C-alpha cells in the first residue's frame, strides 16, 4: 500500500482545479507541467511552486520515480498517449473526461489500465456536484419511487471557448461536453440500450459538427430518457436535470443554489414542492481528488474507472452516429 501521495499535475488551465483539489487534500505537489511556458509560469506563481517543480515535458513526470499520482487535464485528443505513458510507468492517473474520442484510443487506455497495478480514474466531475449527489441520495432512498423518465442537458456557450482542439470534428460537442450529462444519466438510472438523435448547426460557424443535438433513449426496466446538448446556446451554463419517478420528481442542475423535490401523500397526490438548498460547486475537484486518494491509499475500486468512462463515450458515439444516419443506434458497451 502506498502511504504517501506525491502528486504531479499536467495541463495548467482547467488542470489548476486538480492542483487545488490535491492541495486541499493536503497531498504534496511534486511537480506541475504545461508545455506552454506562460501557462506554466502563471500557475507556478499562483500557487507558489518554485522553478524546480515546473516542467514543460510530461515525460519528466513519467520518468520521476518519486511521483505516484498524476492528474491529466490536456486536450482530449492527447488523453490516450499521456495516460498510457503514465500508467505504464506505474503512476496512478486521474484523467479528465471524456476518456478519449475514439474506440481505438479507449481500448488502448483500458489495456494499459488492466496491465497496470496502479489506479485509473476518469474525472466525471458531475458525480461530485452537490445537487447531483443529493439527487442520487434521494433516488436511492426510494423517495421518488421507480424512475420512469430522466432528462438532462449540457447547455454551454462555446463561442469564446472553441479553440483549435475543440473545433476538431472528432471532439463533437456531444462527446466533449455532452458526456457530462450522459454520464450523469448513466450514473442515476443505468445504461441506455438504444438512442435516437437529431442535430442542428446554427450557432458555431467555426465548427464542422452539429452544435445542438437532442437524443431520446430507451433503457431496460420500462425507463425512457432524453439528453439535450447545445454548445452554442445563448444563455448561462446549465445542466438542468429532471428525474421523474412513480412517487415524485426531482428538478436540479449544477448552477443553482436550490433543487426541487416533489413527493406524494398517502393517496398518491402530489404535495407542495420542497426546496432544498445545495452548494453550487460544479467543479468539485476537491471531492474528486479525495475519492481518488482514498481508492489509492485503501486499495478500493474506482467507480469511474476506464471501462466506466468508456461506456459514457460509447453512448456519446452512438448519439453522434444516430444524428448522422437518421436511425436508432445501440451503444456498444463491449470493452
Ligand atoms: N470537468 C470539467 O468540467 C472540465 C472543464 C474544462 C475542461 N475539461 C477537460 O480538461 C481538459 C483540458 O481542458 P482545458 O479547458 O484546460 O484546455 P485548454 O486548451 O484551455 O488548456 C490545456 C492546457 O494543457 C496544455 N497542454 C497541452 N498539451 C500538453 C502536453 N502534451 N503536455 C503538457 N501540457 C499540455 C496547454 O498548453 C494548456 O495550457 C480537457 O480534457 C477538457 O475536456 C473538463
């Protein structure tokens, strides 16, 4: 069992959340890495890391035997190469979502994770968002009965966010951003067995893929679902999510300080809604790191391991394919 976590963080934009998550946990940060010197300097100064802890080449982390935990927050197209190099060097890896953009890359990460004794976690951060954690707790308590319908969405204006790697058609909005809502749905009600989708493209002139997609989903157990992804929307960021059960309904999102719970009286009639206060924390990297550290230190399984991250991308890929072909698609979970 590894007793002490020596952490390195790769990618100093969104990845600064991982630095903060690890620092909040009290782990030692042995190195930070970014191939862009300006971004590296900014993060180094922000957190007070001396020059000797700042590296521009992630191979310096791969080859550093002292480091045993690495977080990866670099463009999705590079997740496979960097994660596999780290896993093969025996590092525990927390890699950002989506796991990867192609089945080929996904399969290689799964192989590397299977062949390693180290832990691998995909950062499906919505599983640590307070409102969604609370929704999961309410569902598991049975308070809303059996779920018959779930809808979630990822609506986020990429007008200013759409840099080169996000404009890559392989990084379709359903995979890059929609994976949050799709992973949330999978976590709350399970794996859809079939999806059917329509897409439109009116908002992001710089991309070659649909910037809005709506998919309906069929699950086992008489459950249906829907996901809406818009990466050009003219509104503030939201992942509004409604979970409909036979005895109640939950309405929540990742950016509101409250969520709403409807339940029924003894006669099955809907009661006045309950408003539940929740912390707004849609990037709960502190909790995410804590869970990963616990898995490493106490040799526990990681809930969002490589296969779990792969299944979320499998649903995303099925949605993109359905919108393109106009026919329903069954996600391929065979990893
Ligand atoms: N969980 C979330 O809510 C969330 C939010 C934003 C981004 N992300 C994910 O985080 C990852 C990074 O996104 P971002 O917004 O920070 O992207 P970004 O392009 O803004 O920043 C990426 C950083 O990584 C650096 N980089 C690129 N390749 C590198 C390499 N090989 N070695 C070292 N540094 C390298 C770049 O110089 C840059 O500083 C992506 O996978 C993205 O999908 C997740």
